């Protein structure tokens, strides 16, 4: 191999390794660690799952602005569904790149992310309600207008 080929090979190999490591890192940050099972959203309507099925409820959030979603009281009936866990998964987009966050007025909020509340349907058929709650605040701590539909979301879960 000629010297000029070796000199060119080094940056190509370094770039390929860096690109692979970056892609793996972004994939891990944007997929989470929990198995989410079948994912439902606010537009899914009533949720119907089979006994033993793993499923999750997804809500969008800007955690950096104080959007911390939780399961509200009363907790869902544990004879119908059992809580497996929850996690926040960031969305990586153009708004997250340095210097581009101000392009759409989002400022330091970036692309935000999604909370996943993961449940397993119990062996018993039945119906229960999952209520999610957020103290909805913007990045300066002011409460958003919009009433309770902005701070609480209810999901009816039917286990067949």
C-alpha cells in the first residue's frame, strides 16, 4: 500500500468508527431501555388489550420546561393492569443542534421527547382507568392556560 493511500485510509476509518458510535448512541437515547410493548397515544381512543399483554401509553413532553408526567391517583386497578415502569425518551431533531434551536421559536426546549408508561394486562378480564397528570409549566415556570385537559389525561383500558 502506498503512503498516500495509508494517509487517506486513517481519516476514513476514524470517520466510519465515529459515525457508527454516534449512530448507536443516538439510537439508545431515542428508543429507551424498557420494552414498551404495544404503544397507545392520546388519540388511540379506548385501549383494548389481551390478558398478559405488555402495552404502554405515550405522551409528548418537554421535560426541560418542567413537563414531568406521572400516574395520578387513583391508581389503575391492579387486578386488571399492573405497572411495569415508566421512562422519558428524548427526541433528537434539528432543534437539538447547537445554533438551530432558535429557528422555530422553541429556544432551549429542543425537540422534547415522550414519556412511556408501561403496563402488563393481568390475567383477569376487566376494565380500569389510567390517569396521567403533569404540572404543565413553561421554561420560566408559568402555568399554561387550557384547563384540566392540558394537565390530566384519562385512558380507559379494557382487558379481554
